[in-house]
């Protein structure tokens, strides 16, 4: 059961990392175009930050800090 859960978490983590990277590239492309809508950029950046929070949460579940 534990292995199945870890497998699901790793799969979700990979999906979120790819989505985060896609958003990063989209934001960069909009900024470089010089025609970026500031509201759209703000929304994309907030979404990217929310994804980063989800990534961090899953990483903490998979790789907990062990205090020696």
C-alpha cells in the first residue's frame, strides 16, 4: 500500500513539475514579446506559485526531513 501511494505521489510530482516548467516558459515568452497583458502575467505567476506550493508539499511527503 505504501509503495502504491509513493508511486502516485511521484507521478503527480512529475506532472506538476512539467506544468510548472510550461508556465515558466509561457511567462517568459509573454514578457519577451513586449505585448504582455499585466493581468494575464499576474494570473500566470500566481498559478505558477500555487503549483510550486503543491510540489513542495508532495516533496515533503516523499522526502521528509529526518533530524538526526
